[in-house]
C-alpha cells in the first residue's frame, strides 16, 4: 500500500463492519482486500479466496471444519505494526 495511514484507517473500518455481523468466515476475490482485511481480522476468523471454496465444494469438504484456512494461509499478512512492511 502506498498510503499506509489511509490504508490502515480503511482496514480498521472494514474489519469493524465485518465483525459487526459475527461472520463464520470472510471471503474476498480481491487480492488487495484479502491482504488488508487479514491484517486486521482476528486470527480465529477463517478467510478464503472464492476459488478455495469452489475447490472445497468440488472435493465435498467443509473448509472451515477441515482447517484448510490454516493450511492455505502459509503466510501471515499481519505485521507487528500495520502499515509497516
């Protein structure tokens, strides 16, 4: 993100909106949103790209129960200080 302060504020607002509905999981197809939301999303909330859900559906598995959201996130987009890389 080229404007970390504005990005941090936007990320916090997104998470406030997402968490206000107590989601079972969060899904976004936008890579930028995926990274920004994951930075602020509590680690206990699964996050997926839509293709991961299509894949799980084809295989007949529940990606949340299978813990695939842990395995698929081989990275942690959250940083100790959001806005710093």
